[in-house]
C-alpha cells in the first residue's frame, strides 16, 4: 500500500513536505532587499538588542586564536558581522543560506563594511550542509530555523559540523508569556505587520506567512528537547522581551 505524502506547515496551511522549501524561498526572494528595514519596523529595533545578546552569549575570542563560526540562514550577514566586530583577528564566519537573493544582500553589506575578508557567503541547505564533520567552533541560526521543513535534520547537521566543545545557539521567535502582552502582540502581528510589508516591500502575503510561522513553532521546552535529541548536551534557553523570542543553547560534548 502506498504511504501518504508527508505534510508540514507553511504558516497555517498544511502543504506537502517537498513543497515547503520552494514556498519559503519565494518569500525571501520577495523580501530580501528590504529585509533589514522590515526587521527594524516589525520589532521597533528590538531585534538589534536580541542579536547583541546572542553575540554576547557566543562570546567569540578576542585573541588571534582561530575561531570558525557557521551562521546558517544568515543571508544578510547581520549575526556574522556583529560577531566579527566583537572578535579577534583569528575569527572567520561562513554564512550559509539557501536563498541567493539574501546572500547577495549579505555580500554587498560585507564589502561596504570592510568585512569581506572575514565573512564568506555560501549557498546551502540547513538540512544537508556541504561541510565536513567537526569543522566549526560555533553554529548560530537567528530567526531561520522555523522556516526549515525538517528541523530535526537541521539540528543533526548542526551537531555533525561542530567540533567537540562547539556551541549551538538559536535565536527564534517564541511564545509570549505575559498576560495582556500576548493579545497586543497578536493584534500587531496579524493586523499591522502584513500592512507594513505591503507598504515597504509591496508584499503583504510573505509577512503574513512569517507571522503565522511563528505561531506554529514549538514552545521553548519542546524545542529544547529536540536539541537534546540531536545529541547536544547542557541544553538551555532564556526568554527575552516577555517571551517574544527565546535564545536556545547546546554544546557538542
């Protein structure tokens, strides 16, 4: 008997597993040029604070000691640039993203910032990374893992490419914990953000998907269990801004 096709979520829609990546790619092709502007508008600039907390937690060495960061789904380079500015001369980042338009934005930004010698950009799939085992000291992914069709495969790949003692950090939208704030957050998310997307990028539907995808992402305790199941040790998380986002951590030991 034929097995039924696997399905997954694309926002609030159920879609065949094999179709989600194409749909997600279309979203980010559409919004790439205005992505960072929209991040400021959608978060009132808070995404900068959240990313700084992520980099402070990463704490890349300020010495000349070699330190290799893999930043997945980091197309515009924001996380890698912040890490490079904080780190010493031995630091090097590889940005891996499946979307060529996002990567091109990142390359242009790296050149303008004078960081093109410290940050490389590689097109690739988080579920099947084209890097050898134990190649990186740290793996970061910010606001990207919820768009991966098979999150368990991405976590397994993160574990594979990290060196022993390497750290996994994931910054992702989460579940609002503060009574009252949750209703305001929903009102803003579903009514204001798509209209901002229409005004700034000419695309409301892509931002409606992004809002919906947040609501489908596992709660922090469930996601922490997934990280542990991928082989990571000392798994932990902290919520930020009343639970709007969560920063998850794990170690390859």
